[in-house]
C-alpha cells in the first residue's frame, strides 16, 4: 500500500508519492504458565535461541526494515520492568514498552482486548504489523510486509501444519487465490491444515475497527475471532509460507525450536566447563555452566548450572541449579534447585525386600 501526498510545485501537477510507513505491535503479554518453572520469573520471549532470544530475532527484523516506524511491545505489568531493562541494554532504537494492567493470568484482557487498549493508549492510527513475540519463523518479515503492500488489505501469515489433529489447536483458514474465505478458531473438525500463526498486517482503517469489534460484545481473546469477524466485512489475504515455524509456548515447542536452530549440533559457551561428558544432538550449554561426567541430549543448560554424573534428555535446566547423580527426561528444573540422588542405606534395601 502506498500513501499519496500532494506537494505544490511550479506546475499544476502534484504527484509526490510516499512509500509505505507503518507501526508494529509485538505481543508479549502472556505469563507462559505451561513453561513454568522456567518462565516463572522471566518472559518466555527471553528464552535463548542460539546466541540471541526469540523476541530479539523479531526486533532485529523490525529494526532493519525502514518501513517500520514505531514498535510497541505489549506486555503485562508483572514483566514490564524486565522488558524495559532488556531494551535499555539492547541495540534496538524502535521498541518501546506499552503496559497492560494485568499482573497475572486471571486479570488478562484477552489478546484482542489488549490490542484494542494499546491502540487507544498509544494513539495508533497507521497501518500496523502485529506479531506474537514468541513466534519463531523462517520467513523474512520484510517479505510479509511486501505481500501486505501488494495486497492492499489485511494480510495474515499462514502455515500448513500437515495434519488435521494438529490443526485443531490453531485458527484454521480456507483460501481462494490467497484470499481468506473462511476462518475457524480451534475447530473440532478443521476444514484444512492451513493455520494462522499470529502474524498480521492491518491497514489503518482496520486498526480502527478493534473498538467496533470489542463494543459489540465479541470474544476479546484470540485474534482469530477478530479475523473471523473481519472477513465478513472486508477482504483478508493469506501469506502462505513454507519452512519453519515454532510456537514457543510449551517445553517441547521450545526444544523443537532450539533443535531446528542447532540442526543436530551443540552450542557450548566458551565460559562454560564441559569435562568427561557425552553431549548428543541439539544441546545448548550457557555461560558459567558446568557439566562433568554426564550425558546430555536435546536440552538447554542455563547459566551457572552444574551437572555432575547426570543423564539429561529433552530437559530444561535453569540457572544456578545443582544436579548430582540424577537422571531426567522431559523435565523442567527451576532456578536455584539442588537435586542429589544417592543410593539408599543397606537396611532400606533389606526392608524393601522383606516387605515383598
């Protein structure tokens, strides 16, 4: 989409044309309870993916695209300080924190409700990109913005999850010539395997419809309900893409994203210690961590954690945790935890045997 302005010249023809300019909203208001205790005291968007974080990958692309002016980070009051500190220490100049009033999951407005409040709070009246801050995607956001500009209308990113069972967990869309003709939010019997991935671009006039939608007692939660309402009122287009997409909302989802990034390899921070250990595929050991005489596979070991004579598979070991003689699979161990497994005294074995 192009915006046209008229500037007086020496001739009667006024033809100066401005390129697309838009704002962006990064959704980061969730409490990520499915990732507790790892995300009990940190936003899930700060979880590392290689040498960066999930949300910093998004910030970098928005920073580099000259069509994006302001970036609003929509977060809750509980994590607002963490986001402000993070941005203060970052190289990014565009993002600013916009705070919801919610302090826990029960107080949340719903995603659409939070969007409507942010639009009013920040006075947004321009074309706007909206993206979930826990989305790891393999396409360039600049390509998505190109599609929005070409479509000259609301555009949503769409991914084929490959099977109908998986599709029931998302907003499912049906398209004709890239125009969305049907949208079902988490249907029990999905019509297709093409789903919306919480990446949207809206024209300025559509941004103004959030208030209309919310005042009509519509569902204020998932954005899919807004899209379902919107397709009956104006054209909505899909941006189907192939490649990778991960929703960092569960331990498995996060470890899948890490595995995609590491591609079977390992990432060992130079300030960590790894001795006499077998590190399998897709292992990230962060700064200050110590891994001794252990076997680790498809796991993330956070800063200053210690693993001694452990067997760790598909697990998240948070910072300053101490594990000794422990075997774990599909586990999330919170920060500052100490776990030690020692063989029982002989009398315990005898008591157990006698009880049999």
